[in-house]
C-alpha cells in the first residue's frame, strides 16, 4: 500500500493556504453514491487533503475506513482518518490504528468524541481515554510518524468549565503532539481571530485552520449552528430570512457569506481553510467560492 503524505509536511512548506474538505461516512449505498459523485466533482479543485469523520451522528466505524479508501482510490490524498475515544479500549484503538497504518494513511484527527446518543456525559472506557490529549499521546508514542490534528473551539467547547480552561486543554493536546488545530465551524470571523489571539497568548504555536460550513438553507443553518453551538450573526439570519422560500436565493446568500468569510480569513493569512462539505459539491463548486483558492479555474 502506498504511503500517503503527512499533513505536517504540507504545513511545513505551504505554497499557498491549504484547502481541505470534510466528508462523513454515509449510512447507505445511495449516500455512498452521492459521496462518490461529490468527490469526483471536487477532485479537479485539488484539495490539499480530505478528512473523514468517525462515529459522528451514529455512523459506523468501519465505514470511515471504507470512505478513506474510496477517496484515496479517487486520487484524493492525503486522507485524514478521524478517530474518537468513545467506547474504545486501548487495545481496540491500537487495532484500528494498525489497520489505518497498513492502509498507508498517516494522518489522524484525534478526538475525544461526544457521548453516545441518549447519554449526557462522556464516559471513558475502563481501559480507554478520558480526553483527546490522552489519545494524541498514545498515538504519538505508538506511531511517532503519524500526524495528529486536534479540534479547537472558537466559541468554547460546550462542556468546558471556562474558555480559559478550554484553551488550557487545547494546549495539552498540542503539547502531546497535535500538529495543527482545525476549528469548529463559525459564522463570525472575529470569534476566530479572538480565539487565535487567546491561543497564541497561552503559548499554542501550532497552525490553526478555520473550519467553515457554507449554509445552503435557513433550516440547515439553524440546525448546524445549534448542533455545533455556533452563534448566528443577525445580518446572516436577516439575509437568509429575506430570501424566504426562494431556494436558489438562499444558496446565493449562504455562499456569498462564506466567500466573504474566506476572503477575510485569507487576508489574515490563515494557514488553510477546512470546509465542512456534508458530502456535497455544490457550494464548493460555486465559481465565487472556488476562485478564492484557485483563481485560475
Ligand atoms: C474539527 C472537528 C472534527 C470533529 N470530528 C468528529 C468526528 O469525526 N467524530 C465525532 O464523534 N466527533 C467529532 N467532532 C466533535 C468532537 O468529538 C466533540 O466536540 C467532542 O465533544 C469533543 O472532542 P475533543 O476532541 O475536542 O475533546 P477534548 O479536547 O478531550 O475536550 C472535551 C472537553 O473536555 C475538556 N477537557 C479536556 N481535557 C480535560 C481534562 N484533562 N480535564 C478536564 N476537562 C478536560 C475540554 O475543555 C472540553 O470541554 C469534531 C469536532 C471538530 C471541531
């Protein structure tokens, strides 16, 4: 199996800000066909890397590897396999990591994960890990050449006792070997800039990649903002509401908002942009959006 590139190398000498897309494992064959179509449509946009979520929203774990394989077969590499501590012993995590490694994957987004549906609090497996920092340490000890990304929260993680403590624990993840931070989605760039400032003041030097989700409908915007605890700027809401039932106008508003976010972030010299694409190509292929990264296209 060909060894894929490590994202650490991409971040060390970037020719330009990195562009990455996040996929999630679909629940059925129809979803898989949709994902493959989206990936094929997006391939010409040459993302620097792609990522595949793990266990989120009830998806099965083996599906993550299947999607990683599919994306690699389509030539979309390097792939970053997400991994969480949820319900897993160290032995199980090691088995999964061995398989990932054998696939030639050298990038892991190391996460604690959310409590399973119906449970309020995260319960560590008796022989597992309590938080992402422990998982990163475990991965780096056993697989030193594996690049680990970690998650950051511009609006503070919902369970954090304070934003300062959240940054403190983010630093622990980076100190354990996290090579870069990808953020939760946000719609107001100022929240990201303030977050980066707080991280730098706390001594976190790793690259911080903003995560964005182009909203394509008011319903989707509200659902995702609620799920990810992201605040909604009044102006974005006003514009979405003004578009009313006109689906193509709502899409235009959402894409324009994301394009403006990206332009401003690139002007602030972010190391990359991570797009939560929800297995769809439509928003990314909007000419105004892709031109932010690939002016020649
Ligand atoms: C970029 C990105 C990708 C994601 N991908 C997935 C995915 O693929 N699958 C999935 O299920 N979920 C995913 N998530 C969601 C993520 O799993 C949840 O947000 C989860 O609740 C926290 O994971 P974490 O890795 O940030 O946890 P941690 O960094 O472990 O933090 C969790 C909470 O515990 C606190 N904390 C950390 N360490 C300590 C400590 N030592 N003592 C006390 N408190 C502590 C933190 O402040 C925080 O409130 C993703 C999130 C992001 C931003």
